[in-house]
């Protein structure tokens, strides 16, 4: 299935905002102000909270529009770019260093895990367009999916239920359910046993 663009900066930001298209903002002033306020909160209240205070960090994310299921474990050095585009079921974990770059909605099923320094990239740029607009994609991570330490998921890639992306791997295509992938680009290694 082809990736569906959720947000194209060309459709939202006027070309007249800058004479050089590379200097044109990708998002509205309102969006940028929301992110500034969120980042201040993240620096002052989220990152400084003790490691066991998962409920506190979930509360902060919810306060900025995130949907957070029960018992989510987002660690103090995890990073969410736009909480209002974060949808988590129960028991979702984002370890220290995990980063969710989500200019478009990203959904995590129950018990999905992002290990240390995992990177979820929800946007890219249209390099064939002279205006170089940002393109953001909605993404889904199924229940029990595991993105291992230092692994990366490219824009628009969906991760099936129970899929595993191995240490330092790069997913550039959708990952099938209950399958283990490794490498850069990630290749199918074997089936994963279902619990």
C-alpha cells in the first residue's frame, strides 16, 4: 500500500512567507508556539522528573493533547516532538533516548516498546519540489511491536503487531506482524513466536 501523506507544507504555508523556499516555515505560527511551550515544559518538568514517575510524565503528555493508555512508561530522557499527535494504548514504553518525531499522528498499540535511542521519523521533505516542502505521514505501531535500541523507522512505515526491528536496524518498508527484522535497510530474519 502506498504511503499516504498526512501533511504537506505546500498546502498550509504560503509561498509568500519567504523569498527563498528553504527559509519558509514548515508549520503555522500557532504550531510553532505550541511546540515552544511544550519544549519548555519538557525541559523543566518532564526531563527533571525521577525515573519511576511514569504517571507524571503521562499526565504532562496528556496535558498537551496526547492520548495515553494506562500504565505507559515514558522515561525522562525520551522525547516526543508533538504530544497532540501521540496516541498510545496501555503499557506503551519509550526508553531513555527514544525519540518520536511526529508532525502527523503516530499510534502505538498496547505493550509496544521503543528501546534506548530508538528513532521514529514521521516526516521528510519532497526533494523533487523546488520549495522543498515538509511531508508528514501518519504511522501505526501494532500491539507488542518492539523497536530495539538505536533502531530507526522511516517516514510512513507501519510496524505490524508483534514485529521486532533489531538493534541499530533501519525500517524503510512496512514490517509484517510477528516477524523479526534486522539490518540497514531492515530485512526479514525469522518469524517471532506469538505469546
